[in-house]
């Protein structure tokens, strides 16, 4: 059961993939949506 990235912009299959690749749109989104960061 893989959790897809919540931003829906990048189309990455997982939030961790976005963090690994430092996907800019996602980092901005996740920063705004809550303190759920590494």
C-alpha cells in the first residue's frame, strides 16, 4: 500500500520520493500543509 504524494502536482508515487529528490513544488506544499517534514 503506497501512499501517493498529497500535492498532486508532481505525480510522484510517494511523499518520500519527493523528499529524496527535493521536489520544489512538494516541499513548498508540505511546508504549508503542516510540520510533517524530515
